């Protein structure tokens, strides 16, 4: 009925009406009738709702995503996928993972009800639903212009890809990566996306996980990273927020080596004790075409950083260091010499950098 009425109105009036509707309603109207939507209206919708689509691995949210991908004029304008990987946790899991005070109260509002626990089961079942995941992969193939994928644990998406109505947003607030269920869920989510169909124009992958709470800063564990297939071989930019306590294994090195065209690497440590850690993997990684290195909020041994810089001296052109602290030395002289004399850099930026032992001593005063 709505499409029939709209068809009778002047184009400029239709545009005014459609501009007032939420995107979900626009998509629903579009699904009802193929004939009524003229090119002008299509252009207006695309202009009003440009290029980023946010969703999470929850059935209603994914259904909204599939619907967007089903409309060619929408799908062809999607350049960024913003994927929320929040995972609901049962109450007993949260308490065991240290999210509550001694009196049993939930200090960050993430205690969930029995109804929310059922939705948790639904999330887990979704990741085992072969038919639904097959539809998801088919939808990805329609995003021919998608250049960026961002994994985050910020607030749940809004709009056409919002999760089930009536869910308290706080129930999705905390991604507690100390939980075996959440680790498995995130690992599966990353594998489903990154080892899915080829996205020919994909250039950048960002892992922005672990930022939701000062109290629970759980960064991405390298063990969650999938073994990459050729589907992401064209990625040029990679940004990772990592958990300090899980950097000794080979998983991160294996993951990065699966990106042979990588030009930019960004690393940040997300952990309460990041200042006391080191980066043993750094001097073991070789990125043949690396041009730009960004390190933020981390500590490492002087030789770890220096060896990495020298190993990439033939390709590096930009080095950006922010809040980087060195262990095992009293000065940055050796790093300064490498940056100034051994590398042919177009850009060197060093802010708030120092010696780890000094910074730790200051924090104890």
C-alpha cells in the first residue's frame, strides 16, 4: 500500500517523506515492491546513509545486514564493515572472571537476566548454523567495493542491523575475554569473516577490541586469529590491539605472514600491566613490503624494536611511536641512531616515549 501511494506523489515529495524514515523502514518498503523506487530516491537513500554498515553476530542484526546486501544499489556503496563482536555471558561466567565486587554486585551493569542468557545461547547456535553462515558469505560477495573491515567491542549497532528489540544495551557492554565461551565465539567470528569469500578491494583490517572498560582491558589474544587463506592476501593495512599476556606463541607471526602485501602495521597493547611487558615476537616478524609502522601504548626491549627496524630498513618510510617505553637500557640513543642514520625515512614521530623503569618508578610514587 505504501509503495502505491508513494508512486503517485511528485518525486520531490517522495524524497522528503523518505528522508524522514529510519533506514530499516526504507529497506522494508524497498523489499515489498521492486517497481516504485526510482533512481532519484535510490540516490537520496545512499546519500543519506553512506558507506559504513555496522552489525554484530546476532540473528536479527545479521538479518538486517543480509537485507542491505540484497539491494544492489546499497551493497555497491558499502566501503566499510564495522563488526561488533560483543558476546553475552551467563552471570556465573561473569562472576568467575572477576567482573563483580566481593559482595556479588555487578559493578559495570553487565549482569544479565535469564532472558538474556537465552539470547546468549542463540548467539552460540548462530555460529554453528551452516545454512545461515552460508547466506552471510554469499552476502559478503555482493560487497564489491568494501575496502575496510573493523572488529570492535564498542556499543551494539543501531539502525537496520541493531540486535533484538527490547534488549538492554548494557547486556552487550562487556566482552570478557577471560571466558572460554567468549574466546571461542570471537575466534569463530574472525574466522567466518576473514576466511570467507574473497573481497577483491579489501585494503584494511582493524582489531579494535579491549577498549570498553578501564577495569576490564582484555585485548585480542593472538590465539584467536585465524590461519589466513588467500581471500585476504590483498590487505595493505593492519591494526591490532593485543593482550600483553599472550604474545609468546607463533600465532601472531603466522597471521601477519599471511598478509604478503601488507604496507602498514599498527600495534597497541591493551592490558593493565602493559608497561611491564615486552614484545618477543617483534624481532621475529618479517613483512617484506612494510612502509609504515605505528606503535602505541606499549613497552619492549630495546633490541626487539631495533632489530625490527633494521630488518625493514630497505622498505620503511614512516615510523610513528607514541607512549613507547624501552626495557633494558637507560637511553634511546641506539634507536635514535637507527632512525636517523640507518633508515631513509620520510616521517619520524616520537611522542611521550621514555624508559620503562623510570615510568614504572614514577607510577609507584
